[in-house]
């Protein structure tokens, strides 16, 4: 799904569809197709982990689907965790920051979890969708630091797909268009 200029879309929106054209059509469609969005995400547990651009996806889903109601977990919004639910369609949407390093306001350390640990804690299955990104907050650290983090996430994803191969995993790449090149 690539967003068109006339649709409200999260930053750098591109996903591999859950089921062929269902996701692309549902998310790229006007509000009149709200039932199609609900049908596409019905009975899904969606876990989003990453930086603020992944949080923007969370915000987009909440805005695009009025049946999703965000709950107040009394946490720092910029670092989460955040959750929205649609009880009638059995949809739950979760977002949390990717763990340290994190460039945001104060956050309770107990609320910051590494993506690999979060994935390890999920059972997975046909109703589970995992979306994550990693990158911008690690650009000022040595490449070995980033490589280690990516390898841990890879190991967790491979283990998840081993125990639940029908889990959908979506990896969002970092946004690069805002940086000035010299």
C-alpha cells in the first residue's frame, strides 16, 4: 500500500498486505469504506514497536477507524505504551517505544522494552500482526550497537515464526527524506 497525495497517511507508509489487496484498499480508501477497514483488521492483535514514526501509524489507525477507542494508560505519550481497542470487531492495537536509546521527554524506565524482548513474549498466530522499525535514535551510536540490536530482533522474529509461522511481520524502514545531505 502506497498512500496517495489526497489520502491522510502515516509517514512513509508502505506495507506488505495481510491479504492481497484488502489492506491497501482498506487503508487507502475514503471513510465510506470504513466497514472494509474493520473487516480487514477484524480479530487482529496488532503490535507496533518503534520510534515516533511508528507511533504516527498508531495515530493514523485510531483516526482512520473511529471504532478504535484509545485507552488512557496514564503514561508518557511519547514513549508509551499506548493501546486502542474495538470491542465489537475484536481489534486491539498496541504501540510502544523501541527502548533505549530514546530521544523523548521523561519516561518510566519500566515502560521501555526492547523490541526483541517484546517479540519473544508474544505467542503469535494467524490473528497476530507485528510491525516495527528501528534506526533514527541509533544514528549517533557506533554501527556495532545498531548491528547487535538488529541481530537480536532477527533472532526473535525467526523464533516467533518458528513457533507460529502464520504470524504477520511487517518491518518499516526509516524515513530518510528529512535529512539534508552535504
